[in-house]
């Protein structure tokens, strides 16, 4: 049997009943779980280690504000308390400024700025300025800094990042912001916003109006390549060739004619990563090995399963990672695959300090044990894909303790929480973590739960890590 067929068969086994659409926090059934998990992460860990950083509390506070619908005074009080800690959470100032009313935000932003061109840590704040009607002021400020001699490269990088930060705007809002950007000479921002809107006529018109329009088809193709190849923003829908203006059709024909062998494989992995950040391990594996069969035989069936709505990346990253483990072992062979996967870190939501192999094996194990924990199946056999030193017996014993309604052994309490969460028993998983106290390991596990729950509900943390750093997004507010 060809491997693509085998992957399709595994997809049928692992696929969900149906994709879960993004829900309003006010109506999502998981909102209480999001709020409770965020509350746990906001307990002060009082970690005095010199180089310790709080990487989670700002995100937790943001989600508590969004899902808990905190009134503005309560939200500000929460953020102020976090900022006053001896070791404030990373990004807490970005969150504070993003949620301020526009007038207060501008005063605070100008008082705190240290460079003429805002850096990447300000994207949530800059987005808030634009949504709150301050685009003209902001764009004039950036353009004025460039005119006054600020280096052009930071301004270019800011425009690219800011367009990505606004990629979720509807077409009308997008066009309005793009027009303001163009009026202030921020041509890269205007051009990229047109690309994100999907309006390639507008993209081409913006390029033609710019001070340095492409001189010929080759120059136009170079400029259009990030849009056509999908590297402008992974996961962005690529335009159809047939719907492009004639000049752009000629440009993409030139791009495709000069495409390096195997480039479509890398494009496919990039597309997969854009819609399923859980696939970041596969992207790293392809990048390190150059093995394009990983793209053809693993990424392609996964991407098709997602596009056909047979698997929902927001609802179950474990299914995707289990398939990645199976596919990588098949393509590279067990020894080479495990050596490769053990050589680089797992994603940010992996077990602390875990390598990619451990992260994938944990996903497979959770997926295998969940039906048993829910009482839907007998104790499962050890999955043959697990490496010899994976602690299957310890995980199975923890799952058996759950079935007996007993606590797992002390050294397996985190595993107990992990398996409970995978089985859909979120409150019980959270209770286990709460009883253990705010250790680094507990906080990492709680943050993994929090991000997973948010993606199953409103997806308020957008864009998804690790492709980009999530933004703190709030509805437009009055001046």
C-alpha cells in the first residue's frame, strides 16, 4: 500500500467529528475553562531566580479580560497589579497600552518611546491606534521620522509587520487603512494590505502608483513572489492565476518557469504551518534534512485533510503530531527519524525542555490513552511508534489511576493532568495543577491548556504561535 493511502487511513481514524468554528467568548461552552485556567496562571509564582522570566501571565491576563468580559476599571487594575510585581510579566506594558483609551495611550506611548521608529514589541499598541481612528497620526509620525533621517530599514520592517498585524481586517477597513498608508508614503504597508485583502487589482494598482514601480515583468515577478508563494504570511489564501490581472499572470508564469526543483514541497509545508502551527516540527525537519518526501507524503495529506474539513487543527493538534511522527518515521526510517527529532527543541507548548521527539510521542500517547480514560475502550497496548525509552508504563499507570478515581503517583501528577485534559476533563486537569502549586512545570502545562482552549473558542490569541507572536486585540474604542 502506498504511504499516502496509509496516511489517509490514519486520518480517518484520528479525524474529528467535525471542525470547530471560532466562537464568541460570550457563548463558547469552554469559556469557564478558559477563565479558570487564566486565573491559575495569574497566581504569583514568586520566582526569585535571577534569569527567570514570566512568559505566560500577560497572555493569561489578556484572555481573562476578553473571556471574563472584565469592565475597564477591573481590567486596568489587574494589569497594574501584574506590572507592579518584582518580576513583571513579559509584554505586560504592551497589553496595558493596547487596552488604554486612545488619548491616554498616546500620552503614555510617546512618554515611553526610545526610538523614532516603533519596534516590533509595539504591534498590539500600533494596531490599537489604527483601529481607534489614529492611523493618520501614526503614519505621519513614522513618515516624519524617515524624512528626518531615521534609518529606512526599521521603517520597512515595521510596515511589513504592521500589515500582518492588520491581516484580519475586513476588506472595507483594510482598504481604508491602505489608503491612509499610501497618502503618507508608506507604500509597503499599503501594498501588503491590498495583498491580505485578496484584491490583486488593488495590489497591482498600488505598486504602479508607487514612487518606484517595477520596470518590467521580471521586476514585477520579484515583487509579487511573496504573495504568490505564500511567504507574505503563512496560511494566507493564495490567489488563483485565472483571476489575476494580465500583467500578474505574466509575472507568475515567469516565477513558475524559473521555480527550483522541489520548491513546491517547501511551499506546501509553509501552507500547512500557516493553518496548523502544531506542524512546526515537520517544518523544522524538512528544513534540516531537505527531504522533500516529508512534504509530499506527510504535509500534503495533512493539508488536504484540513482543507477538506476532515480534521480541525484548532481542536486537536495531537492528531496532527501523531501523523507527523508516523510519517517522519516512515520516510526517514526509525533510527534516522528519532535521531533527527531528538536533535531540536519541541514547540513552545511542549513539555518543559522537551525535544521534538518527546513532544510528538506525548501527543501520540495522549491520543492513545484518551478513549481509555473516558471509559470508551480497554487499556491500550503500547503504540509501536514509541521509542524504547519512552515511559509508556508510567503514563498507562497514571491513566489507570484516573479510571480507578485515584490520584496518580506524585511524580506523575503532571502526566495525570495532561491525560485528563486530552480526555476532555478540563476542570479535573486544572484541579490537579492547582494542587501542585505554581511551579514552572505546572505553569507550562497550564499555558498549553489555555492556548488550546482559546483556539477551540474565539482564537483571541492571533496569529498563532510559534509562527508569529500573538497580538493583544481589542474592539475599537472611542477617543
